[in-house]
């Protein structure tokens, strides 16, 4: 006698169960499974199509990545996951108490509508850009003397810095939720106005967010062979005499690299390493065209160079702002990241910058790096609003909530580089 039809359907629809060991065997770009909220997904076919870059999914192949997925995707994206689901995890997903609290806070923020940007804030940001651009062009073109034009050069640098902050907001989809509008707005403000390739930035920056301070994975952590932020990073491969010389120099090289050479590097790197070279090259070319047209109106060639250098250094403060919130914290290996979990990892590898209320515009939201790394889709004007809730969550989880003022953070960077240099040299002397 056949069982009832309802029992047959239940047996047929019962999902296949996989162990963590079984999932971990599918950990290559050509065979990638991931676990999200206790469900197993085969995302192999999606890797080359992933808007955030193929490397990002490949880094989590064979692993649990529920919080990473939730941090970078809107809730409606979960609907698309169903077509990739092949089963469920045996015994369900194990979630620590601190991760449960983090997920509860994230759900609460979505329920309160905090991920929606207010039009007034976007208008204020765009008016600020327009004000700096107008001041820069007006003072440089119509300034009556050298000093007035020098102020125009500072305004030009601030215009480029603030343009890059806006590109950061756009490409995080913290302003426009549709991918196309977000990218093209980021391309204009980042590539055309700021001189950094948007497609390159998007891929590398998302890797930085997901794998913050992870050796050989975070593209923003250090600058081999000039800057190393942990002895693990330096000793991850064999080093020669010249690299040891640079290691000894790194406490002194760091600030010139950030303020003078770092921006040149981004102009070039964001074209050569871009996943969309023609697109990024065209945007950066337009950036140099309008810079040339502006500076060509200044009669004295020496003054043209001076204006360009001042604007370049002012904008390059952004490199320090990007670095000091992470470099004084620790480096990790990727296996450490998955044991610690997304919440714990982001907290211990990020640091906030304390500043007065009138300074927030200058830091562009990067002063709240802990909040930003935990909730990368959140508009920057909401980061300070949720900071007390995040601080309480971090403290309740027995994790450090680190914050320093900007000057102190730069001093911490210098001391960290000195410490890393000393550690590496002591390890070398033991081997010798």
C-alpha cells in the first residue's frame, strides 16, 4: 500500500544535509559552496558574474559567510539565493551570543529605516562639493595675487578629497540603491573629479571590507615592500637585503608615501589593475584634462606646479584618513577571520577617530570606521547616530572599542611601524 501523497511530497522535498567538512571540500573558484544562514549554496556559476568581483566570493568558498553576505547586500537579494541552494547544514547553523546580538541590531536598523538616505543630507554634500569647486576655480582663475591663488589650491584639494568621499558613499550604495545609478555616480565623483578608477576601487575596497587586515588578502593593508603593519605580513615570504633596508626605513617612509606618492600610485594602479580598464582610464583621463585646462590659465609655470602640488597634498590627507583607522590594529590570517566571525573581526581591526562636530565633514564618515565596517550600506550621517548602540554591543561582547583623535592615531601608526620593524629584525637575528 502506498503512503499518503502528503508524505511522498514531504520526503521528496526534504533538503539534502551536508556537514561542515563536506562543504569545506568545495573551496575553489571552480567549485565553490558557501553556507548562509544554515543553508548550503553552490555559487560556482555566479562567481564570474558577481558585481563585487570574483575574488570576494572565492575567498569564502567552502566556508560560512552569513554576516558577510548580510553586510553587503540588501534584504531583497536573499530571494536570488534560493536558485543556488542545494541543501542545508547538518544540525543547523551555530551562532554565538555576540553574533546573535549583532544580527539583532542589524535587523533593528533595517526596521527603523536607517539605511535610507535623507535627501537633505545628499543635497548638503553636493552643495559642499559645488562650493569647494567654485572657490577653487574662482580663486585660481581670478585671484589677484599668489596668496589668493594658494587658498584656491587648498580648495581644489578639498574638492577632490570630498569628491572621493562622495564616490565612497555612492559605490557602497549608501545613496542610490540601484547598482547602475550607484556606479555611474561613483565613477563621475571618483574617477572624473577625484582621479581614482571607480571599477578598480569597488573591487578592491569590498575585499578590504570583507577581509580587513588579512595577510595577502586585504589590498589596503600595507604596501609591500615599503610598509608592513605586522611581522606576519613581512615574513609571509622570503625577504632580501634591500627589503630589510626598506623595513628599517618604513617608520619614516610611511607619511611621505601617503602624502606625496600614494596618490600617484592610485592614478596608475587603478587603471593597470582595473577590471574595467577602458572605463577607469577614460574617467581618470578626464580628470587630468580638466586639471590641465584649469592650471593652463595660470601664467607662471612655477606657480602652476605649486598649485597642483598643494592640491595634491591636501587631497592626499585622505590616504592618512584611510590608513590610521586600521593600521594600528592587528593583522590576521584568513583562518583566524573565520574562527572569530565577521562581527568580532571587524571590531578588532577597526578604530574610530574622535573629532569635534564641526570636523565630521572633513573625515567623510571615516571617523566612524567601526560602525562603517559593521554596516557598510549605512549612510554616513547615520553612523554617529548608531555609535552609542554599537559601543554598548561591543562592550557587552568583551571586545575593545578603540578610538583616538586624528593626531594620536597618526602617532599610533608611527609607533606601530617602529614596533613591527623591531619585531621583524629580532626574528631575523634569532634565525641568524
